[in-house]
C-alpha cells in the first residue's frame, strides 16, 4: 500500500501482524483479547495516562528517571528502589541496544551472560526475550506506572509484547527514533512501522484500554532549536492520532536558557493542540515532557547536581506535565541506582519549592512568538510538500532538508542546518540550510548571533557551535573563547 496518513485497514493490519509475531518465539504468546482483559484488571494508579491527566489538571510536574538492566529480578529491584527511595512518580523500562536493533539472539546471549556474571551484561531490559509473562512479573511487582523507553526504528514486536505484558506508555516515533538513532533506515519504512505501533495502540484504546504514546523530544540531544523538535513532535502526534491514539505526550529537551525553555514547553502544548484541532482530532489529550540536559555533563558531582537542579527549576516553572531526570553520574557512564535516586530527590525538591511560582519574564512572550512562527513554517511546509498528507510530506521534507536535525547520524538527514547560542544562551540558527523560514525569522537569528559575535570579538562561525557543544561539561552555558581553553 502506498504511504499515506490513513488508518491501516483491519485486514492489512492483521496480515502484517501475523509476520511481526513470528520474528521471535515469544511473539507466539501474545493474545490480544487476553491482554486487553489483563489491562482492565490493573488498578488506576498503575495506568500512565490516568496519572498524566491528573497531573495536567492539577498543574503538577511529575518526575521520571531512566533505568534498565538485563534480568527481571534486577529490574524489579531497580524500579522498586527508584519508586521507594527516589520517590519517582513514573517509572521507565529502558530497552537494551540489541533489542533496539532487532538482534534478539544477541540479547538472549546477554541474558545468559548476565546470569553467569551476576550483573547486567546488557545496557537495558530485553523485553522481547523476556516475553509477555516476564513483562508481567515486572508490572505486577511495581505500584507505579511504567513506560517503555528505547530507540528502535522497527519497534513492532517490542510493542506487541510490552503492551500484552501490561506496560501503559510507549515512547518513540517514525522520525524521532530514526534520524537521531539510525544511519541507513529510509524514512518511508519507519513511518510505516510506527503507523503499525500507533494502530495497535488505537486498537487497545477502542477496547477501553488507554495507552500513552510519547514522541521522543530531544532528538540528538544537543543544541536542537525548539522549532525543529516541536515540528517533529507535532507531526508524530498527528500520525499517531490518525491511527486512533488518544493520549499523547510531546517532549522537548532542555537547551539551557530559562526563558527559551519555558517558552518552548508552553508553546509545544499550544501548537500541538492547534494542529490537532485543525486536523479534526479534538478528543486527543496532549501533555508535555521536559527532558533535563541531554548533552555533556561536568565530571564533578556537585557541578552535575547544579545542572540537574537547573533542569528541575525550568521544568517546574514551565509547568511541564513531567520531567525526565538525569543523575550526577552522567559523565561517568551508566549510573548506580543510588545516584539515580539522588537525581530524582533533587528534582522533586526543586519542583516542590517552585510549584506555586511562575515565570513572567518580559521577553517570554517574544520568545514564544518566534517559536510559534518557526514551527508553523516547518509543519505547514510539510503539509504542502505532501499535498495535505503529513505522512508523505514529512518524508519529502526530510529529503528536501525542510526537517533537518542537527548532528543526526542518518544519511537521509540533510545535515545543513547549524545551531549556535546567542549572547544570552538561547539556541539560534547559524545556518538555516534549506529550512523554509521567512526573511524576518532569518534576520532575527542573524542579529542574535551577530550580537554574540560582537561581544566575543570574533566572527560568527562553526567554532561557536563546537564551543557550545562542550560548554556545559566545562561549567558554562555559552561556549565563549576564554572558557574553552
């Protein structure tokens, strides 16, 4: 069938599903009707979407870590610790790299080695190998809603097994889990594969089981302009809604400038709702997630806590529905569960302190307006390129460099757009590549970067981009020459 943003017909979906469930032996254990019955027995406090809706309505920001290990018993121990000692409101199960690449035999080998070595030999939880019953052991043991977090271009089997296993939230999308994660996967393929994921989510929804879907907001994680991540989030939300998804969390990765970050989260929900209404998806609930700093971290633990605290404060002031929390061991590699819990408690303390405060900076509205204009330029161009079909349009937009994600490894990504910080630390666009911005938007970005160049007594150049990438790990936000030596 030709790629289009249309709900997958039942007969076609079932035909694809037969093939998907044969990709690994555990797929045989998936029984959709039985899985729906299992979900309906779960108490409300363990359902992701219900907790998000309550938080949205009360203006509360929930905290959630990242975490995943190879064995079921160890994953239960880890999540129990983060639930009880870290005071997490929501929990993750991060999937291992082999599963993300559909290399299930190697994941199986990793499980065996983990038993043998008495420690995790995988960098996440191999849910496909553990199967439906293994996932349910985890779901039944924990009292907090759990989300699947991964990075898989073709996540269809993983979705089938984790949904049947009782997970109530699922991260990713056909753009955000392709361009930032893969080198050689065509956009057409991931859009199709994620339409399957979203249609499966819609089937559960139609049976009375609400499963939250979350496009991956940070993309490549470093210096991504808000309009780029906003456009991707909105497009993935529209694709999901067409397949019947009713509860969607759109995300954004912290850039570091308080005003820009607060403006970004507030416009993200506003713009997503705007495009949902235009497309006729008026019954979809939109929430937001703020990802704490995704770039390099300081080696010093106290300085790392400073970065975490800044992200916590920004999440609280932006009124994001939830925040993804980092740890003080980010620079050292995989964090201990104790460090993970420290990051959670630090974040929770800041959010509690700032819960009743608001960000009313005079230039906040100006920043919101520039983000609105930029995002509409990108999304509207995608619709134009697809002659009204956003699935077709986004594929053509990536080919044309209209959607251009900085530092993405995909060979299908244009890689012409270059971001850099302005003199206040906000992310601006040094080189717009083929992105379809109006003259006033381009003039604005040029003026903001030129002001920084003048202050630093150097020309605006690629060196600024390099300096900004490393700045946070050196204890600064803006990569000024005197601090980068």
